[in-house]
């Protein structure tokens, strides 16, 4: 399938900072805006999701929260983490649902943005309301000339009672209902074309292919060539037209494991403000394991060959 290119600007920030309060940050924040916010009384909590790279240098005051804390098991990496497990993680990280949080990924490649977007989606679905992503990640912070610290931060634990809001979630039964025609939604495949075409597959997928009736809508269209910071959406109406959706129509974003798809979800839901956009967390790895028919699924020999390749 073809898709229309979306007009993007090269700007890094989502909203201009008018003050030092984290509440002004919006879903995207530039390094300069975050630097200003961190000097304020109402400074945001910075979650560094990079893992081992945290020890090599991080934004001063940032808490280490490796991406793996927000991911499922090896056989289904995109599966949502059980709510009680998430609650324990949030408590150990010292988080409060009504306090501002900024998520920081590495930012070496455009795929890194998907990690930040997936964590953002998880936190939002858990009831957190003041969320931002550092656009371009830690690399953009360094490139701006801002300093790093090697002082590890031990957060003061909190006590929480978390529940999951499934307003932004589409699980396998719901997706299967869409495929079967029992429920209407636009299915957007965020993966690069070879995955959509069944020429590549994630190592944990039972077979290559895509959801029947899905559109190819690669996450990369939201990035300028070679950029690791997501571009601004300059024309929301053009974006909606490219999707072919009517007002309020449900959109389901998927990929292999809900990583690349999180970028599309973030761009459509949080940046463009389109309502009723959902993420299919388990995505094609989970769906392929159900034994249901898939579109663009290759024959047995090609399927075995495809198992040596992977993706998100």
C-alpha cells in the first residue's frame, strides 16, 4: 500500500516554554526547555530508560528506569506488564501520577524514540497525567552542549494504587474482531515495508505477514532523513486525510512488539490530538502465535528463512 507523505518541520520542541513549570512542557520537550524546567521549583522527574548507558553519564537528577521494566517476556516482548508489577516499579522509581515526568531515551537512531513513546503510553495508561518525551533523547541533550552527571540517584519510594485505563489499548481479541469485520477500525502497520510485505519477521513471530486489511504506515515518515528527533506535524487535516479516517473512527497502531507502533501512536494521539488512537502492544508477534490467517504470509521455506531476521 502507498501512503501520503506527511508535512513535517524540523523543529525539535512541541511547545514553546513560557515558564519554568513542568506543566507547560507538553508531550514533547527540547533540551533547552527541559534544562529550564529542571531549574524550577516544580521540576519534573526525569526517567532515563537507557539501561547501562546511565552509568556513563546522564542528566543530573535523572532516575535510571531501564526500558526492560516496561516490556514483556522474550516470547512476547510487547505484552503489557501486569499492573501490580508496574505499580511496584513506579513505587521504587519514586513516581507520583500527578507529578510531571520526562522520559529520556538514547536518541542515536529514530527507533530509539519508540522506546520513549512506549514508556509514555504505559505511564499514561497507568494514570499519569504530566508526561513528556525529550525529543532526540540524551544525544540531543549532549549535542546542545548541556552537561551530564555520573552521580547515581536513589529515589525515595512512593506508595501507589494503580489501575489500567484501556482507552489507548487494543488487545488481540479486539484486533481479531476488527479483522473479522465485527468491529470497525483503521489498522496501521508501523513497520518498514519488508515486514509488511512478509519478507522479514521478528525472531519471536510464528510467521511473517501483517494483519488482513492493514495499511502500511511506517513510523519513519515522522522523521526527517537521518534525524533522531521526531518532526512536528504541520497539517493535522492532511494527516487525517492520509489515514482515510472519519472523525472519531478508531485507529489501531501495531508493529512487531508495540515499539515502532508506539511512535505512530504518540504522533497521532499526543502530537496531532487525534482521538480514539490505540496501540496493539503484543502486535504481530502475539497475533502470529494465535494461528489466525495473516496477509502477505509467505510459504513454509520463506518463512523459515525469515526467522533469522528481526525487528521491533
